[in-house]
C-alpha cells in the first residue's frame, strides 16, 4: 500500500464547529444593520472581526474537505487566506484541497506561502513530500519527510510515507525499519504491517512476510491487500487448497483493482509478489472472480470517462451554436 497524506489534523477538537455555524460566525460579523436612507453608510469590519471570520471560514473549509467536496473546500480556503493571509494553517488547508484535486502547481504555491509564515510546521514538510512523491522524486520526498520528522518525531503516518519513499528507491532495509517504526508509533496500523510483508517478501523472506500479512488481517479482517498477498504467497509455496483460493476470491470481491498488475505495482508490490500472484490468477477456480473484478474496474473507468466534460461541454469555453 502506497498511500500518503497530510498527517495531523489542522484544528483542535475544541475549535470544531458545524459548517453552517462556522459560515454564520465567519460572515455574520461582516454585516451591520441597514443604515438610514438619508446617510450612506458602509461598515468596515475591524481587524479582529476579519480574523475571526477567516478562521471560521477555514474551519468550514476543513469540514467540507473531509466530505470530499474538493472544489468547495478550495474556494472556502481561498477566501480564508484572502481575509487573513498571515495564517499559515489556512494556506496549508488550501494546499491540501488543491493537492487532492491534483492541482500540483497551485498546491506548491500555497505550501511555499505557508512555509514562509511557519517553517516549523511539520505538516508543511509532509505535504511537500506528498507533492514530491506524486512527481516520482522519491529522494527529495525522503529528505522532506525527515525534516518534518525532526519537528514531529511521533508521527506514525510520516514514518509510513518515509518507508514508501525508501522502498521506491530500492532501500529495502531502511524501508522495513521505517514501516516498523510506523507500527510502533501508531497502534493497529495495518498498512504499515502489511508493507513490512511487502519488503520481506522481496527480500526472500516469505515466512516472515506471511507472518506480517496474517498480523495485518488480525488487525482488520476486511481489507483485501494482505489477504490477497498471503494467498499468493501460500499458493506459490504449494498450498493450493480451497481455503487459499477462497481467500483470494474474497479479496478480489472486496477490492477489484488488485485484479490488475499495474495497480499491484502502484501499491508497492514487487516483482516476486506480482509473479506469485500471476501464478495464483492462472488457477481456473479463480477465473469467475477475476472476470467479475475486471468488469468492475472497467465499469468504474467508463463512469469516470462519462463524467469528464468534453471540450465543447466545458462551461468556460464558447458553446457550439
């Protein structure tokens, strides 16, 4: 599994408001009672009111971002930084929304502004590392994560991302140590345990790898990745029982993307594990499950293609007569 994110929550629990309440608190102070018709009047909010509005809008943006409404979250975060450009958390929030929207250039600009305001914020370093990972600049990502960890050494997610960056550079032993540290820092962190197995399998330690995948399944028996990896390793060792086949079928039903080798590789599955999986997938008992999984993958792609506007359908472009 090669996931990565921003790590820490940007706002404290006590500061959380509902989206509507945050917007009301943020915008309400900017409006005054109507002035007399005979005396034109424009209310200019005081600096403290603008700051309160900006922070409330930023909180609303954070909550909208959690619901996956990326465009709305980015708009709210942008409004927050316009009202209070000196707040690094708002810039970081804006960068996160842009990064999730795959607008890397805008995210880099927002992060640069956040770093100017608060270079000691570990989250900014981790966010920059996410951009470096997206650009396949794994050595730079490693350096950024290590800088962030110097500021926030207890961040288990950051150690997980460090393990990914190291593994993608071929530094297997260092990656294993990073994943192990992530497991220590964050209890029941099954992705880190799973990735320990990925590293160990490529290092010709299949028994140790399978032990890690069993441990990951004990933590969460609903996830597909460690189950399919374990089934492939067992099959490769000669355990071609109905139990092994059933484990693989259930994994594919839970997460159909693993039917494709390209997706496996994107999740840090090395060549040895992918080869074992190809051998498993050749078993006739898996063909129906594989066809079903691939059909689901293709259906999702078709749905995504259908929701992508054609150039002439883009509202920002001139329409055909």
